[in-house]
C-alpha cells in the first residue's frame, strides 16, 4: 500500500446553486491505507540558488539537477506522460512534489510508481481539474493548507486536437484547459511563489505548434452555442492555446518585473515531438481508427521518448543559466528532439499588445485577478 510519506488531498463534488459554485473540500486525514497527511514542513533550510547547469550545448541530463531536497514543486498532469517523468525526476532529486491530477486514483498510482525510485521523498496527490475553475480554486486552497512554500510551478497538463468540447465553465476545451486553467492556477498560487524565500519559477509548457497559432479574440469571446454552429478546427484551436501559453509566460514575466517582483521568474518551454499518450487522445475521442494509427506511426518514427522530451521543462525549472522570459526547447533537427537549449519562439509570441489584451480577457473570463501593480 502507501508509504508514510504519500498523502492524498481531494475534494467532494461541487453543487450548482443558481450559478453559484459551492465547493466542499475534505480535510486532510489519515485513512486505513496508512496515508501520511497534514504535517507542515516548517523547519526547512532557506533555499539556495537554483542548481547550476552546463551550457545547452553540453549533454544536459537530469543528473545536472542537483539536490532539490529543500524545494517544493507542483506538476500539473503528473500521472502520465511528460508530467509523470517530470514528477519522478524532481522526486528522485529530493524535491517535495505535488502531483496535481484530475484523477486522484491515477495520481496515487503514479505516486506509488515514483515511490519505487524515490522512497525517501514526500509526495502529495491533490485533485486538479483544469477544465473546472471551482476545482482549480479548491486545489489552491488545499495546497496552501498543506504546504508553506512553492519553488517551482510546472504548468504542464494539456489536451491536444480533441473534438469540440466545453469546460465546466463553458470555455472551448483546449483554450480553457491549456491556457485559462493554468492562468487561473498561477494567479491563485502567486502569493505562495512570491512569499517563498529565494528564487522561484513558473514553467509553462507550450508546443512547437504555437508557431501556427493566432489569437482569435472574437472566437474566445463567442458563446458556446455560436462556436458549435461554426466549423471547428481542432488543430487551429490547439495552436491558439499553445500560443496563449507563450504569450502568458512572457507577459507574466513583464508584469512581475514592472511590479518590482524580482524573485519569481516565468519561463516557457516545449518538448519537441515526444512520444506520449497526448497525441492519441484526439483520435480516440473522435473514434478515428485511421487517425490513431497515423499518430502511432508518427510517434514511433519521429518522436523521442518522454524521458528525453521532458528535459526542456526540467532545464527551465532548475538550470541556473535560464532567465525569466526565455523559451526552452530541444535543439536537434527541426527542434523536434535533442538537448535542451534556449530558443526564439514565434514572432507573434512577442507581440506585447496581444499579450496584454489576452491577459485582460483571461482575468475577465476566469475571475482571477493578479495582485501585480506597476511601480
């Protein structure tokens, strides 16, 4: 069963009362599975500077991450794919890792597998559904109740090229999960990042396909009914959501510095082409046997494994030579695979006017307003 250092935090289902979401959260408590819960780690040593890494031209591996025993890391989508590999790597280097997962059961299974390679580290599973603003708020509350510090927030979870759908709050699924969910989560955890001693980081996972993206503010603002009536391009929607990730990462960095916050850095990254289940979910949900076969072939021929694909995220999260406002990806052919390096993202991603407008729209849609005042 569970080790004495694996804890679970989950919430009961919310109820809808005249459009008001009322969330009931379960207190952290021990179960008959000997789950360790509720203890704050108040006597930590002050965090040192983030670990020193070799230059991106060297073979950077997880061995370069160093000792992370004084760090707390949140990884969204930590039960599979790149998120699982990231959580395992952080835990293997001693970090206190929070597995933020939509399914608590799958999160616990992932925690047990991580425990096999990192038996001494503290792991926490907290339910997080990025398609539900109530769940995101509940996660932030549960995190604050169980942790005193946050050194790295990895905005990793996402969906890719799925059929048209809506989040619990009526947003188009890909924009809602990939961008708005992480925008809200980061805003709700900003105080923890800002109050933690030493440098902290927000690492937002994008995609090379952000280069195909544009932000259609009219589409974002449309009602779900009008979107359904129009032709839905799942790949265009994915590109838009991934461009939004990079625009957000850069705009967050600008606003942090403009408000005098020097201790928090915002970095964007992408994995290149990594062979994970992400590519298969769209065809599976669409019931496309041919599409699923095509993705399996592409993954086998082009993709690198998830252990390698997660390196840009880990590099962005821990390397000493990464600055806020940078973009990290694999430096091999076509930036699809290879060692992590800092890169230039698409021209559209540096448009500060679009980024500022996206920020305002995101605050209005999510109801999460960042406490960042320009000096």
